[in-house]
């Protein structure tokens, strides 16, 4: 007797053979996938305590969101008409610099709820600050059932690139204290919840860390066997800074301090040159592409086709909700396809398959979890989402791969399993109190702006 049998599904495996079963089944026991194949033979081999009839549904690996800011979810929509640096300096960082632990916890729970409801089963949360209450955030992640990586900011300079006044004083940290807290987070939480939760280092972007600190991060990440994530080459001032300060381009500077390799995930990477992209590919460094954020803020277009061709592992992320508005990874896939096709004038590249790979198996590689997640195949943990195709905007279904890339939305996800456990069934998240989370978020939304002295930038006057 096995735990769970999913049958009659259109199964997109993303396995090495990229098999797609139009009438497939998935056998699951103790959180592991035992077998994926045609429904008839698989169902004949197993009796299950729980049978999920997924007729008319697409089963696929859960989405992996490789760049997300949990504490920023409460800032959705505070200013949707400005550029990246203005938004960070005058809206996002001041609000975060006045957060208390309960603000951050409410934001975290709202973000976890939204990700699960839109089919994200694993994610990488960049740079947490001690004022957010690190242990409470880790515990909330564990309770939600999601798979994820939390990372602690480390810094020893209170600047962003060439701007020494950008970062709100409430977010300043010393090198000694920020490193001590990062190590404590890793030692306490890395590998918790049967391996669902991991903890990494997150250096503040260029200008916020000395060479000595970055080299120490590289050394300690290798010692602890954990990853490193950072914003890198996201705006032109990143390039200006490394060239002026060190005479090196951003990827060259990263190489000089040991911040390249398969355990490093850079967010954005918009301003990498062709030569840097070759370096990133050669070192198997991960680049998290954030297409919705980058287009919304007119930041630029990362050279994703060149990155893929060079062998860099390109994954996808939402970035923060204030610079995106949703945590829907389906929207990231679609936006990536649209912008790179029009940018290159090529209606055939990137492909729907590549978009799905960036959102699943490539993402799992970027968070160092591809041995357990990112595809549906025997031996991996059962991180599975079921997409309901019984919708006017999806019917008829000729090719489930095209449906996922071009038609489906996060709101079409019906059921979510993580580590073999049903976390959402028929749109109801079983591990979180949705009504309470929404009430808490609305109640706290004005408080966080008032305490920071920030006013939302309204499109039209509210009467």
C-alpha cells in the first residue's frame, strides 16, 4: 500500500527524456516518487491510501521561484510608476527600515500563501534582516509546508554602488554582526524540516560589502556547503561602481572575490557583457531572470538567449511584489517568452519548453535542490502541481506544454503536493489560515507606511 496515486493526468515530467504522458499516473510513498508512467500500467501496480483522479488536469513539477523578497509582500502597489532606484530609495527601503517583527511575519505569511496558491513549491528568499525576526520566518516557512531557502544579508558598508545615502539607516548592519547572524541562521536552520528548509549567505549588492567580506562569504559558503545569492549587474550603476572602484566588470569582480560557481545565484544580470556571459557559463553560475520586474521598471533586458547558449543556468524569479505585483510564476514564463522573442525578432526562440525548464528544473539547480525537485521522476521528492484545464481560456488542449507556457495562470492551479503532502486541495491551502492572513495584511498595510513616513503614489485621487 502506497500513500498517494495520482491518475488520469496529462503529465509533464521535465525528466531527462522530457516525457509527456497524455494519460499518466504518479505513484508516491513516504514523500518520494516511486514511478511515473501511463495510467493503466502504473495504476495496476499500486494500491494507494489516497487516490487523486486528475482527469482533465495537467500534472507537472512545482514552480521554483529563485528570487523573492518575503518582507516586501505588504508593499504591493505602493508606487507602480517609477524607476528601480527611486522606488528602492524612497519607498521600499524606508518601509523595510521601520519594520517590526510582526510586520515581517504578516508579509511572510501572505507571500507563502500566494506562492502556494499559484503553484510555487520551492523558492529562494533573498537577504533577510534581523529586524524581521529570522526564526519566526523560518518557522512560518516550515509550517506552510513549502520548500525553500532563506538567506541572511551580510554587509559592512552602508551604501549601494556609488550612492552612500541610498540604504535606509534602519537596514544598516556591521560586518561582524551581520556575518555572525548569517552563520547562526545557517547552523540552526540549514537542512531543517527533513531538508525542506535551507539557509544561505546573501551579500548586499556591490557597494555594500568590502572585498574582505565577500571573500569570507565565499570561504564560509564552501565550508558550510551552502549557497550564495546576490543582486548583481541589475542596474547600470553596478557596472559603474565595479569599474570605478576595481577596474573590473561585475562578473570579473565577482570572480576576483570567489563569487562564481554552481552554488551562486545572481538575481537579474541585465548588464553582463558577452564576455562576462561566457565566464558565467564556464563557471556554471546561476542567473535568475526576473522579466516582469525588469520590464515594469524599464531596467533593461537580460541577454537570456546568450546566457542559455553559453551554458549558464538561467532560472526565473518574481523579485519583490512591489516591483512585480504578483508572485505568479506562470506570468514570469510568459513574459520571458514575449520579451525575448520580440527583442530578437525570432518567433521560435525561446521555446515553451525552455520557459518551463527555467521555471522548474533550472530553478531546482539554482537552489541546489535538483536531486530532489524540479522534475517528476522516480527517486525525487513529490513536489507536484495539478492545473485545472476545464477553463474557457485553456480549452481545447492540443499540447499541455503549450498550455502551461501560453495559457495557464497561477489561479488555475487546483492542487499542490510538496514532499508528497497535499498542501492545497481544490484551491484551499490546508497549512495556512487564508482568511486570517488576508485580514492581518489589510490591517497592517497602512501602519507600515505611516511608521516609515511613506505615502502611496496614487494613480487617480481616491474620493
